C-alpha cells in the first residue's frame, strides 16, 4: 500500500477537528460542566461533522443503497444508527408500514423527522418512530413495537444498517441479539458497511488508524469484518439464522487501497 494512501486520513482527521471543535467549544462555553462529558461532546461534534460527511457518503452510495434497500425493505423497518435520516429516501412507502429510526444522538432527531416526513412517514399516524437508544438495547427496541396480538412479542420485518455496525459496542453479540430477538422469521437483514480489507497491507493501516479515528468520529472503527460476522451468525443450537443471503463489494469503483472498502449484503432469516 502506498504511504500517500495510508496517510490520507490525516487530512480527513484535520477537517473533522476543524469542523467539529467550534460547536464543541460553544457548547462548553454555554455549559462548562460538559467538559467532563466526553460522550456528549463527541455527539455534538458528530452532529455537525456528519451533515456534509453524511451527504457525501449518501450521494456516493446512492446506486448501491437503491438496489439494496428499495426492492427488499418491507413491513416494519428498523434502521440502525439513522444518523441524519437518509434511509427513508430509499423506502417504498407502498411496502413499508412503519419506519423505526434508532439513533442515540438526539441532536440528529430533527433531521430524521424532517426527511422521514418528506418520504411519507409521520409520528402522528404511528408510521414513524424515533428511538434514542442504541442498537444494542434490544429491550427498548422490543418494548417500542406494537403487537397485533398482545400474547405474542411483535418483531420487525426488515433491519437496515448503513455505516453503523462500525460503532456498535460488542457488535457480534448485538448482531446476534437483533437477528434472534427482533427480526421476524422470513425477515430481511440489509447492510451497507465499510469493513476490514482482505488485503493484509490495507488491513494493517486500518488497525493502525482505528484508535485515533474512533476518537474523532464518535466510536467509528475501521477494522471490523462485519460481512463475515453477519454471514456466520448462528442460533443457540449452532445453526445458521439464514435461509438465504450473501454479500458483495460495493458496485461503485473504490481503489483497492481505500481504507473504507465497503460491503453490502442481504440475508433472509429462516
């Protein structure tokens, strides 16, 4: 891997700091006690940084996300780490009955609400629900679902994760809990994630940069083989959760040396 490609993150980190620090300083000035709350400060920074960052990422992934999400998302859709709310733009409103956005950063909720309402989802009629918990909080997610039969725990028909699993604590445990407890039989798990590169030299730099990158970008890691974890998910009997499915590298051309190589996948639960 060329050193210039490996050091490309230096410029991105510099831009993130220049963009994210001013709102953090303003927040500390307004409420000095925030200086002791790193999580709150990180989310203030992320809410600002992810406006241009998210727009660029969404534009770059539009073809892949359209092909992955639009024909496959149905029924009750659970969107993990909704960010500023781009997923509703890819949902077919005639096939999706409810959109549930999971986003622990409440500073992004107004943007989610605005984009979801523009796509035809509303909190007033119950077709939109925004949760401030993390993806790992399956208990809160399950308690938010409206069962048709109170004797049976309601589940979702589709789980979508777009550039989110990189930030989830205990990702393998969380993925298993979501598929096991939250996704209905026959439901689909759709993901578009940056993952650990199959190239050893690129993977080495992903490992190298992750401790720094995760600090400046609210926990985002570069070194998770998410596509492998999803593919290998098994139930308590050691059997695969999946009736069918698979993943592929994104269709938009990415240099082999890119530290953010992306994989998209669709899996159907048994």
